[in-house]
């Protein structure tokens, strides 16, 4: 069993790290304070490192990366700027849907600008009344002679207020007594489509929003995949999203751990560095162990996706659930190592905690992951049949 990355994967990660530390790290705090969208050139640069579209085939403008490589890069980005990574992964997920499930015309129309980071996209499933019970969306699209008439609301949509277009999951009928869900491409500027920003606890630079659709006429050709079959699409890409989230947790855990180790060496009390006290050492040891279990589970999930392992979904759920809880413990402990300084805006650990807090919720809450995991061995579902 091999636990090392290949040389080319290490060098791709180092090259991203060099760029992030030279060009990005110095601007993060100021942008976070001002809740600003990252500079367009930084977003576009993510394409050069494979973070936008990198998983796509070269014919589609991608780099043909495997999941292990893509996710390693993602963890590196998460270490430096979680808001930027959220913007990038959400847009990347939407562009993957278009590349893999879209028509040739849709790919031609939208893909190039999304892959290059010239445009951003959203993925809109959640609604005010529909969160964990995601298959029961209430937003409706009715087919008319002129196109799909879309009405409803979506909530907590990352990139929502800033994106140029996105994929909206809407109910287009019923099938076997269950909602038939279809995916539609909706563009900014379509009459009747508006968005408002939702204020959140962290990730200040990734705009979270509510989307409102009031008789939006969406062209017929904007249907992605088969009519009524889009919940399967949502589930497939949410599963990939869970693997990505597990690496986001890994990157953030690494950042918080590194900050704690640094501080434990620099801060003196009782005439000694605090890192010399056994109780501080215990905190460091705990963080190291949570970090390492996170690393093992997230790479297990990415490797399972690369090998199309039959249990891939299970590994993604497990990694997402474990790592999103571990990152909170790591950030919390790193904050404790900093003492009062950790509670201030003068050190980044309080932001790490805020930026990590949503990870047990987004991409399917950890309670839902627990139910999916138990169902996968028991064969019994706690959810709707
Ligand atoms: C920062 C952030 C970004 C997001 N980005 C997006 C996005 O880009 N696109 C998108 O579509 N959505 C997005 N979401 C929404 C996210 O997917 C939902 O918040 C999540 O699925 C939970 O839904 P909910 O908030 O409605 O909670 P609810 O489903 O109302 O759950 C509330 C609580 O009840 C628990 N619960 C619910 N049902 C059960 C059950 N059967 N058994 C046990 N416990 C249960 C949940 O675990 C949770 O603790 C984002 C959320 C956040 C916080």
C-alpha cells in the first residue's frame, strides 16, 4: 500500500503553494474584512492550476486530472483562502455537470468561460422549506410552448448573488408518487430572476444568497439531462462534493494546526515557550492525530472515486462526516493554544473556525451522512422510502 504522492503531484502542489503564498495570502485578511469577491485574475488563475475544470478531459478544456491530484490541490487552496475555494468548487461542480450531462450546444455555449474562470456558476438545490429532504423541491418549472416557466425560491446558494449562470433543480411533475426533478440552466439577467445576499458567519468573500424566480422563462434547450431525472444528477455530484469537502477540512485543519505549532513555540509564559508545557503538548498531539485520521479518510475517498470503487459513496460520506467534525476540534483547540489572542482578529485562527463551521452542514448535514452510512450496511432507510 502506497501512502506517498507521485513526484509530479508534489510539484503541482508546490507550484500552487508558491503562487498562493506570494500573491494570495497577503490579500486574504483585507478581502475578508471587506466581504469582497476575490480579484478576477486570482479566480482565473485557478484554472491554470487545474482547480477549475481540471477534472475534465483535455478535449473539454480540462487537464484530465485524477481525483487524488485535484483534491490535493483543493486542500492546498483551502489552507490559504477557504472563501476562494468555495467559489471555485461550486463553480467547478456546476461546470462538471454541464460537461458531463449537458448537450453539445450547452457545452459550446457555457463551458469555455466557466473553465477559464471568466464566468462563475452556482448549484441551486436547497430551498426555504427543503434542505435535507432535498428530493422534495417546491420550485416548479412548467413546460410551455415558449420554454420552461420557473417559479420558486432557492436558499443558501453559494456564488448565488455573484454568478453569471447556474443549475437550478426544479419540480417538473410527479413520477411514481414522487417529485420528478429536472435541472435547468438559468442565467443572470433573465427577466424575473433576482438574488439577494444572505449574511453568514464565515467565508465572507464567497457570496451566499437567496435566489428568487418569478415567472422566469427558461429556454427549452436549457434542460440538462433528461426531464424528471435530475435528482440522480444532484446526488452524484453531491457525493463528489462530499469528497471535496473532506479535503477542504484537511486543508483548514492543516492551517489551524500549523498556526498552533508556531504560536506554541513563540509565546512564552513562566519563562518558557508554552509548547514546553505538557498540557499544551497534549493539545498539539490531539490535533496531529485528528489531522492524520482526516488525511487517511479523505485520500481513501478520492482514491475510491479514481478507481470507481463500488463503495465510493460510502467513503465520501464517511470522510465528509469525520473530517468536518475533526476540523472543528482542530480549530477549536488551535484557538485554545492561542489563549486570548486566538479570540481576536489579530490572529487567523478565529477565521479558520468561522470558515470551517458550515462544513458539518453543507453538502448534506452530518446527521444525514450518518443515516446514509447506516443504511448502506443495514439496508434500512430512516428517510422517506
Ligand atoms: C455555507 C453554506 C453553503 C451552502 N451552499 C449551498 C449551495 O451552493 N447549493 C445548495 O443547494 N445548498 C447549499 N447549502 C445548503 C445546505 O446544503 C443545507 O443547509 C443542508 O442540506 C441542510 O439543509 P437545511 O439547512 O434546510 O437544514 P434542515 O434539513 O432543516 O436540518 C436542520 C437540522 O435537522 C437535522 N435533520 C433533518 N432531517 C433529519 C433526519 N431525517 N434525521 C436526523 N436529523 C435530521 C439536520 O441534520 C440539521 O441538524 C449551503 C449551506 C451552507 C451553510
